[in-house]
């Protein structure tokens, strides 16, 4: 069967598509890379069937160090076109993001995506606690092959709960408890959110652009260095609605 030409990564044979990427691993980082791959494989949600959520279109996705850990192979095959792979990748629940605030230096932005592709009137369960548990990381200067970071013992916990969304108008309120014990109340789906104790809060469905330079993301993972150099490049661009 002939392979179909495509502008997307990889090739397609019949209903099955694939793409394969090769990376150079930074000298001395082979052992740390193997540790990271092992941790990824053992993490909940990595394997089909975890959380009773089968992977819809992906057959497999493998990271394989080789050549004495100086190179890394990433190979995957999946049903349908490239877009179906990325939708399946992006639609799994409980995606957590953390990054420095571009507006307020010295502040950290934390996002948890609880319901990918949430409807505009989507609300949060009043039976769940959304919890962020944060510990400081210190870059290690130990010999090659050790863990990259020391994890601090002190833990900072933010907990958010939500009121019963059963009212006729669908209004819902959230309450967040900070590590110092302050409680901040805020309305759900309000662009202004809530503020207090040095914290700004928002919860509700979002209609945000999803832009991903997949090769740069994988090179970042493989090398431990940010390699996003072209802000105009995206392997896949879409808009997703999610409850965050």
C-alpha cells in the first residue's frame, strides 16, 4: 500500500499515520533522561486504561534512548490524520500548567484543566477539592547522573471548592484557601475573578487558542533547555474550550 504525501509530520498508510523524531542528548544527561522516561512511563495516566479513559486514536508513543544514551528516538502511530492525534493528546483531563506571570513579575500562574471541551455553561462539581501542592526545587550541582533538582520539604497548598451548581440561573461560587489559611471567595465564570492575600483567581469555561510547536517541545524535553525560537511556528493550532 502506498504512503500518502502530507504537509504534516510523518506519513499515512491507509487509516494509520505515524511520525518519528530523533534528537541529540546533551553530553552527561543520558542517565537523567532515562530516569525521566522511566518516571513518565510509571506516572498515572500514561498507559491506556488509566483512570478508565482509553486512548482514542493513539496506538503507541515510545521514547527510546540509544547510542549509549547520546540520542533519543520518539516514535508514535495513530489512527487518522495529524489533527486527530493532537486532539486526542490535548483532550485528556487534568492538564496542569505552571509558568511565571507575564504581567506580574515574581508571581506564578497555576492552571488546572478539569474538563477539556467544556460547554459554555459548564460548571464545577461541588463534591471535589481542586488542590495545588507546591514545593520549591533547587538545581543540583552533584555529579552527572543524579537527579536534576532537590525537592524542598516545605509544601504550599492551595485548595479550591465550589458551591452547588444546581440553582436555576446556574450561578456558582468558588472558595480558595491559601497556604496561610486565608479564604478568598469568587464568582465562577467572572472575568474579574477574585483577589486577596496576594492571589488572583479565576474559574470557568475558557475559549483559548491552543498553539503547539511539537518538535520544539520534544527537543526541550530531550535537552533540558528551552528551544522555542520561532513564535510563528506551530505544528498544530486550534481553539479549545475548557473548565479551568
